[in-house]
């Protein structure tokens, strides 16, 4: 209805009551009845035309209800009225009215169902209101009956009951207030018991209860007191958290973490924890150093307490330096171990929290817990590096406070071992390579080691110049690993070797220091035990391991018992390869019982005290290298200089002989000569200056070099009875070979610690220096061989022989017997020397080879001095040489005889024809020009004429020309 009214209003029509009041004024504007509506709807109509009529109505007709339509139309009339125009205008208005009426009728009919439905709802509402009025009337009537039925006594009982309930609630509140007022005593007790979670839980509950009774005046004061107590608990909790940094306790830390979790400050706790660890490191190192400084100062002066840590470290005395460093590392270990166990605690509880969270349903709480857990994990991981950096800086400051060059070697190694252990702790702690400590200790170590090495080289020169080259008796099972200096190599899990350097073949997981000492102990306490090493047992008494062995050694093969058959056939010592003997007789064995076979020195290494000192020095160098791998190259370089100097000294003492080298026999290989030249240029100081200032300048420039050593005057190498110092030569040379073998044994260990970029140096050292040690045997023993046999006497005897005989001789010449006698004397002297020093098989073979080679070349030289020779004379030469070989094979076991072909080929060349001789000369350049020329001259007249002689001499000259 309201919508119809509003529509009528828009079209300038008033509501029905208002329209009825104006019927008298405007009859034509009355509202059509139902019949008229029906008629209007039944009339044929054009909707578009009707809409145009409605649109043509002036806008003023749709204004407010106060608009006077009649007045408006009258005012529009022209001054002169025209009936026809008025009628037309009136018809237009009627058409517009009809269109509007029809439109209104359509809208009314369209809303008719809604009108009926709304009317029904109004009727229903009216019925409900009437029912409600009845209910209210009945209710008032019943209330009136109840009011009249109850007495004043009954209402009094109800009032009293209500008061009783109120008083009961008040009593409960008073009891709660009394309990709240007494909680401060219980909180103090719980704090003394370090029950921080319980104290915080109680305090929070009290605060919650206090907020419930805040309307009481006494509670407001209690609430502020509880807040102060809670702040006090947080302060004590922070103190308890700081105790974790030095002595981690699982139960204590668990309570602290639970307390911070109740407070909702787990992240704050982690920030505070890292601050406490940093402060603990600073306080710990300061207190440790301060304690030693005050102890050594001997007074209680407080001036040291005011010093900075850097300045305080400079007051540590040398005597207390190492104990202070050890205690410093122990204290820092405790701090780092506490941090390590703190991380372990969080890892363990994080996994437990994850499991419990997966079973719960509080997603929001789980997300918050995961966020806190992630923050704590990142904070702890970041703190690893930060704490280790603080530790490194504190230790570095301590190291820089004292000049380490004042310490002895063992003390310096002890310091390095402590620092190496600390760096291993850091590597296991956070995976850091300890760059700060490494760089600091590397610089000091290199400087220290340079000075130390220079002193050791001077000592080595002194030892070499005072060495008499006597045999140092050691046990047959001697090994350098038995020496104190090499004990570190026997430790399967050396504390100086980091876990990542251990052999990867171990099946079980390597135990870290934190796992090893997590439950107790300290890795820096072991350092003191390393100095108390067990006594070495490497020396044998008088060259024998026991008196029984010495007695049995001299009784061996001395009785008439049967000689073992295998010894008769082929006696070979498998360990040393000494003296293979073919068909050895009992007499031969007895004759040798005082040499290689009788003395129980077969297995004992040949070395001197100087050799042993060099080996010990190598062990010390390797200790430093093993402890501080960044200076491995410098250490190995200095070790190579020790070997170089020892090798050069042996060559200078026993192997240098320019006259024998000039024979062109190639006794020293080109590699050996190159090595000796390199050593002389890089290590040996050969310059001497009389000018003091020049000497100082030269010494500064040559500080890396060492003067050439000189052989001790006690060592005599000129007596023929001792084979020109053969015993000393054997001891010296074989000690060098033994030293080279030890370097070969140490090569894998050196290769493991050598930096990759420096490995070519190590390989070159072994291939060009160590491997040449055995090559010194040839030049050294060649000197003995050159003097042991009187080759000049043999040449004189050969010069007296007549070689142009006319008949074949059946008897050899006396020079052969003289030469064989010389070899027998040589064998006798060799046996005498072997009573002092065991002569190894390689040495014996080289001596015999040199002597035989020199003898054969002397025979060729004697044959080359012959002026006249016949075919029968050449046959005599062959007879003499065969006789020499036959007797010589009984004296020596060397097969084949050296340079045998050298002699036989020269003798047989006499029978060659001209053409064959020319070719033979070009092919055999091992003979001297003199020997070749004499061969041609002797053949002249037999089967070579003068023309052929001249041609052959020209060929010899052509061969000799490049040598000039």
C-alpha cells in the first residue's frame, strides 16, 4: 500500500482520503473505481504510446503534495481564450490522466497478491497480541496469589540464606588472600633450592589470583610485591644461566630453560647466554693469567688487576709460561665444552619437542615453538664461530706477550703441542681451520726453527769434525721408532693429528675430543705425561745383544760338527744379502769365522753416534712438522739440508780423489756429481775473508750456509795394514746408506703432511739426493781398491817379460803370482777389518769388483807397453790371464769377473786383419789412445804393413780428437 501511495505521489495524485476532499474542486481527477479499472484494462492500448503520454506530462506535476495543480493550469491560460484550443488541451490532459490511471491500475493489480498476504499477516499478529494479553492477565493473577500466600518469615529465611552464601564466598576469598600474603616465604625457599620453574609458576599463579581479588585494597599492594619478586627471580635466573658457561649441569640447565619458557623469554635467554659465554672467556683468561703473574711477583699488589689482558700477558715469566698456557687452555676447554653440551641439550630436547608437538593439536602453539626452536638453533650455530674466534684471540694475545725464541726445543715443542691440541679442539668445535692461531704460531715457529736449524747445522759440523767413525753398537732389531723422538709415530691416534687426517680405512667412527672428555677429564692434562717417556733400549753391549749371543757367535762353526748342507751350497743372509758362497768348504767357513759369519752383527745396522744424532734431530723436526703442519715445507727443507750436509761430508772425507776421477771410469754418476754440486752451491760456505767488516757482511749474506767440514786428525786413512781406513770408510758410508733408508722409510709420512704445491720438491729430494747415497760407495771404495793392490809393481814385472817368444809356453809368468799374492793379502786384510766392522755384501762386492777391474786394466796397460810381441807371446798373455782368473775365482764369489772381456778382447785384437782392426778400433772406444796405438804398432810386420798402420793410426787420431 505504501508503494502504491508513493507511486501516486510521484504522478501528482494524492492519497485516497486527500483525493476525496478535493472531489468538489476537481471532479475529473477522481480515482477510478474497480469497474473503471477493469474497463481501462480491457481497452485496447498501445504500451509505447501510453509511455510516451506519461513522459509528456510536465515535471511539475511530480512535485510535492502542496503543489496546486488548478492554479497552475489557470495561470497558463492565455489572455484570449479559444474554445477549440481549450478543448484540445483538455482532451490532451484527459488522455494523460487516462494513461496515468491505467498505469496505476496495472500497478495495483500487480501488487494485489502481496497486499492480501500482508493483510493476512496483520490479522495473525492481531490474534497473537490478543493471546499475549490473556497470558499476562493470568500471570498477574497468579503473582497476586503468590504474594498473598507467602509470609514475612519465609522471605526472611531466603534473605538469611543469601547472606550465608555471600559470607562463605568472602571466607574463601580471605583464605586465598592469606595464602597470597604468605607466598613470599615459599618463593624464597624455592629460589634457595634453585627450583626456578616452580617459583615462577607459583608467582604467576599468585598474580592471576591477585587480579581476581584486585577489588580489595590489600591486594593492590600484594600485586606490586609479586611483580618485584618476579623481577628478582629473573635476575637470579640470569645469574644461574651464567653458571652454565664454566660447569654445565644438565639438571641445572633444564630448570633454567623451563623457567625461561614459563616466562616466554626463550629467545632472550639465548641472547643472554651468548653474552655470558663471551664474558666467561674474558674473565677466565684474565683470572688465570693474573693468578700466575701475582704468584710470580710474590706480592699482593693490586696494580696487576688494573692492567689490560694484553699488558698482563707481558708480565708472565718464562718459568711459568708453559704451566700458565696449559691452565689457560684447560679453562677455555671447560667453557667450550659447556657450550658443546649446551648444544647437545638443545638438539636432544628439540627432537623430544618435535615428537610431542606432532601428537598435539594446538597448531598456533606449535608454530610459536618451532619459531623459537629455529631461532635458538641459528643462534647456537652462529655462536660456535664467535666463541672460537674469541678463544683464538685470547690465546694469540697470550702467545704474543712472550718471545718464544727464549725456550728450549722441548719446551717449544710442548707449547706447539698445546696449541695444536687447541686448534684440533677448534676444528672439532666449529669446523674452523684456526687461521688466527695458525698464522700467529707459524711466524714464530718459522723464526724459531730457522735459528734452531742453524745451530743444529753448526753442531752437526762439529760432530762430523770430531767423529772417529767408530761403530755405534745397536741391537739387531733396532728401529728408529724405538727412539723417543719418533714415539709420536707409534701412536695410532696421535693427539696432534686432527680426526680428518686419520686413515679413512678405519671402520668405526673416530671419537672426537668432545666425545672422549664429555663426561670428565681434560685433553690438556695429558701433555704433562708426554715428557715422562720410558727409557730407550736400543744399544747392545759390545755389539752383542747379550753375553750368550756373543759366546755363541764365536763358537759357531768352530767345532768339528757338520756344517749345514744348505750353508755349504749357498749361504745367503736373507735380511742383508751377505756373502753368497758357492760350495763353501769347512776350512773356508772356519777361516771366515772371525768375519761376516761368526760375529752376531749380521742384522745390526751400521751407524755412528753422529748418525744417531742426525736421526734424533730428524725425529725432532718431524715432531714440529707433525704438530704444526703449515710449516711442513720449511721443516722438510731443513731436514733435507741435514741429509745433504751429511752426504757432502762423507764424500769430502772419504770419496774425493781427483786423480782417480780423472781416469774416466765413471765412478761418480752424473746424477751424483749434480747433487754434490748443488749441495756445494746452496749449502756449503767456501768463502774466507781476512777483512773483519767483509766477514760480517759475508756472514750476513751467507747465513744460510755452513762451512765445509774437515776430517778429524784422529782418523788415519794412510795405513795399508788397515786397508787405508777401510773400517772407518765402511762405517761412514754404510751409516749414510742407513740414513738414506730411514729417509725412505719416512717418505710416506712426509708426503702426507707436505702441501700439494710443494710435493715436487720432496719428490726431487728423494729421486736426486736420497737415492744417490748408495752411489757414494763406488768412489769411496775405489780409493781403497786403488791403494790396496800394488799395481805399479805389477807393471814393472810385466815390463821385464819377453813377449816375442818363438814357442808356446806352458808356464805362466811370475807377475801373475805376484798379483794373486796381492789379492790374497787383500783378502786377509779384509778379514782383519771385518773383525772390527761387519762388511756387508754390497761393500765386499764393490771392493772386489774395483780391485779386479783395476787389476784387469793394469794388465791391459802392461800389455799395451809391450814393444814386440809374437803370436806365441799373445798365447802367453792368454795363458797368464787364464791362470789369473782361475786362481782369482777361488778367492772371490763375484761372477762374472769384472772387465774379463776387456782383457780378452784386447788380446784377441792382435789377430785381427786390417779391415777388421779398423772396425774394431771404431767400436771399442773404452781403450785409451796409447793402448790402441801400441796394438797397431805391435801388429806391424806380422800381418799389417806400414800403409795399413798409417791408416789405423789416423783412425785412432780421429777417435781421440773429440776428447781433446
